[in-house]
C-alpha cells in the first residue's frame, strides 16, 4: 500500500454505487487516513457536519438526486466545511468550468477536475496539487512567520537575490528575455518565495528598498549580457507604491544610463490591480516610463474585469496571457478560443504576446500554431540565479532541437 494520502480525509460523493466503491478503494489503496463516501449531496453534507475532524478534499459528481453537486459545493464553501473540492463528472466541460468558478468565488480551493472513472494516477495528481497549493496558501503553517524587522535584517545583510525565468521565442526557441523574480536566501529556512515577504514589505514600506536593490542587480546583469553580445531584455514587476512615485521613471533611467544600458532593455510588468491603486498618479508614471523608452507589459491579462479599459488608456507594448487560460488549452475549447482571440487582438494592437505557465509540448505546439510570440513556463525553465543561466541555455537548445523544433 502506498501512502500518498497520508494524513488526509477525503470524501467521495457519487450516486452510482459501483463508481463510488471504486473511488473509495482507490483512496484507501493510496493510504488516505480517512475515506468517506456518500450517495448524494444531502448524504455528504450530513456526514461532513457530523464528522469530528476537518475534511481536506471532497471529490464530487454534479448530477445527483436529492441534492446535486452544485448545491453541495455552495454549502461546503459558505460553511467552510472542507479545504478543497474536485469535480468528478462526465458533464460538459464548459458547465464544469462554470461550477469550478462558482466554487472559487465562494472561497473554496478548486483542484483539477477528474473525468470518470477515478483512477490511482488521477487521484495522485489531485493530492499532489492539493499539498502544493495548500503549502502556498498557508506558508505560516509550514514555517515561521516573518516580521518587518526580520526582513529589514535580511535586506541589510544582502540576503535578497534576483532570479530569472527565461522567455523564449515560440518560432525558433531562441532566448530573448527573462522575468526578474525576488528570492530571499534565508540563512535558516533556505530560499523563501515572494509570497511570504512581499505583502509584509508593502505594508511596512520596505518594498522600495527591495525594488531598488533588485533594479541595481538587474541592470548590472543586463550590462554583463550586453558585454557578451547578448541582445536580452528583462521584465520587472512593479509594486503599486512605486507607480505612485512620479519621479521613479527619471531615477530608473539614470541607473540604466550609469551602466550604459538602454531603457528598451527593461520591461515593466503591470497588473490591473496595481494600476487601480491610484489611477491618476499611476498613469502619469506609466506615461513617463514609455516616453523614456521602457517597454510596458500588461500581466495576467484576462483575469480582471477592466483589462480592456487598461489597454485603451495605457501604452502597453506587450500582453501576457495568464496561465489559467494556457492550462488545458489543448483540451478546453473555451481556453483555446480565449487565447486565440487575445493573440489576434494583440496583433491588431501591435503588441507582442507572452504565454505564461506553459508546461507541456502540446501547449507549446498549440500556442505556436495560434501565433503567440513568446513562451514562459516550466517546460522552458523554472526561475534560477544568474550564474545558472549559461548551463540552462545549453540544455535548452538541446531540448528544443530534440523535442520542439519542426
């Protein structure tokens, strides 16, 4: 017996007796601590309420008598009775996607849906995703909580580093750009991800210190690449607080000029939420950045309600297609249509396009077919320090030649 499910309580909700029994057996075989089974939503709800411990994952069909899966998921979310849910259904993919969106809006963690029949491999994937996302959502449960004083000490000690995630051309695989990402090399906890320190920095006004330290390091790396004859650009994520500083573009331009690096070598990535913090000052800052030759990228495109308004008011040069649309682009018709429409619109607006979160060859090939310009994601590379990039590039060229080139 394997133990992937160690410590987990999982409930299966399925009105078909045979399929319910099979799913429960699969969960038991992979070592789940508690396996619960219900024949419909009402049965599941009664069992969950009576159960003394937390339900980690509910795997539920949708079309069931008495109480269907849609109503069950609403109760789970509103009453906070489970950590996460998985839709296991043979219904239309568009309908399943709508239900998943509903659950997420209610605050329930949604894991990859599972097509019937339920198998060990499918459940293993669900559990792996649950553990990964639970750790990301609840970092304090896995390690100590940082204070602003802890972070200040790390800044003073030079513990914060710049890592890069490459972006490559979908047409020929060439490495043309990278996104700069902050990492904290903590002496006790190892590499700490931004989600654990950036929110604290923004609340305590430490984000300015981090950004300018990162900018100086990035520009030095750009200068080194330039001396090597490399025609590379780097994308930098901007904090809302920095966009409110109308003097920031001038300061940024002076730093690049001091190192002999053109402003066109830097792309500033903006999300909708960032711009909306203080619209008037943000627009002034963005206008100055573009006037000075910096590239502007709209990040996470399609995930907000006013992206089109932002496209209309800000002189962007690049559009980044969010990973939520890239994922399953080869299986979900809706995702493919959305991505195809965004790429077509970007071309009409003379914007380059970057697809985020590419993880499979199938996604690469489909995005290339649709005319997307650049790829970013685990298929290409995870983020890494500057020193590791030459070795990555060598390996990437071999990977592209053997797997992705026509």
